[in-house]
C-alpha cells in the first residue's frame, strides 16, 4: 500500500481510524508493517497488502486458482475484451471516472481491476482470498490502487463513502449472498451507483445442472488434488470436446453439462491452448468453491428494493443475473 492510502482504511471491527507502525518501505510503498487503533486492534501488512482476515478461510480455493492462473483471464493475455466489455456493458458507467472513489468487492486476480483503474478512478479493492497477491503482481504498481485482504461482512472502510461499488463473480460464493449485497449497499454515498451480478437460479440452470450434482463430492476436496483431477479429466475429454462443440446450437452447452468449461463461442479468436487453459481453470472454479448459491431475477430484484435503492435495473447478463441501481440522494 501507499502512505497516502491510509486515509481510506478503518478498523473493520470498530470503525476507528488506523495508524501505521513498524513499517518497512520499498519504492515509496509499505511492504511490511502493522495497522493499529488506539484501543489495541492490530492488522498486519504483508507483501504490500493490508490483511484484515486470516490467511486460511473458506475462499482458499480462489487463492489457489488465481495464483496458478494469475493472468489466464486478462483480456490482453487471451486476445479478447471480455472483461472490459462486461464491466461497461453491464454497468453503463463512462470510461472516464477521474476524481471518483470506487470500491471493487472480490477482485480475484485483477482482471477487472485493470480496467477500473484505466478509468482514472481511485480504486479501493479487496478479496477474501490470497488472490490479492497475484492481483498485486499485475496491478500493484498503479498509484490509484489500494488493495487489501478483507471480509465482505467486515469491510475495513468507512460506510457511505464510495461513489461507485462494483462486484462481479462474488456474491454466489459467500455464505449469505443477500447479506453480502446489503453490506455493499452500505458503502454507497448518497446518489452513488452500484453494479453487481450473481449466478442465475432456474430449474434448468440449477436442478438439471451437473455441476450441482457433483459439487457435494468436490467442494470439500483439497485444492491441489481436485485441480489435478480436473486437469486430467479435461486432458482426456478435450479431443471429444472439440468435436462436440461443432454440433450446431447445442454443442457448447453439451460440453458444459459434461463439466468441460468451453469458451469457444465467447472467444472465437482464441487458440486451442488458450481455450484448454480456460477449461482447466473454470472446471475447477465450478467444482471447488465452498459456497455456490445462485438467485433468481425476482429474488435479486427484491434485494435491491429492500435496500431502498433507486433506478433499479435487474436483468439477465453475461454470467447470470446482473443489477444496476443507485442510492437515493439526501
């Protein structure tokens, strides 16, 4: 972190301001140190990242996968604009957000962080897992990024502070997605905007989806063991997957039902090696999370309404159900 970013942090338990002690500086950034309150709460800074949670938690699988696939989903590395387009097509935000302070909840390896930073906004980003480390490797040099490891239920920030809140690919993987959504809305200043998504729950997408039949057996497996099995399965099935995807209209869907994450349609210019790497990652990503709790559009709409948001727009999106709204002005 940078010294000038200390002003954005608060004790997640008390809301008190934090002071920096025992700091070790490197290239104008705090590499190691502790953040403390006057009443004795204390939090470590490790590898340039403030840590407000224990290293081992229910999101361990995400730390594992993003360290292994730290650049797999970055637009430039895979020769597409999926992440960039997903942000701005869903949110409706402009590309120039200079002067605004934006909260990114659940940053993963930083595939969205890089595009949010490109808007000129000050981006305060957190993840519950150790994915903060590969994100820092990719984006940590940016002067407008404050990256921390934190819990969505105890965020180390002042409530009612942010101009915009962004959260993609996260809510379904928390123990209580509705409570997670509510926590995010509390970060909005009056008039501020929020954009979020969650996996879609329908009879077909949930009860007839093979991932949810298999997950009871995989979500508690040790990550390295599960990843090795997923990789071996993809290697074995890949020649068949290439043939199946050629079936008009339904080929890709069949592959997904076979638990082969197939992005050939979304990334038509990607090489076979890139598609296979994405299959390794996303097949593991389907089967490993401790929590995978989708929601219907009606349920997601109700969360927005219960939070008393305005200009609510809930609809189907690239990865399930998406929602945009804003907090009422004073």
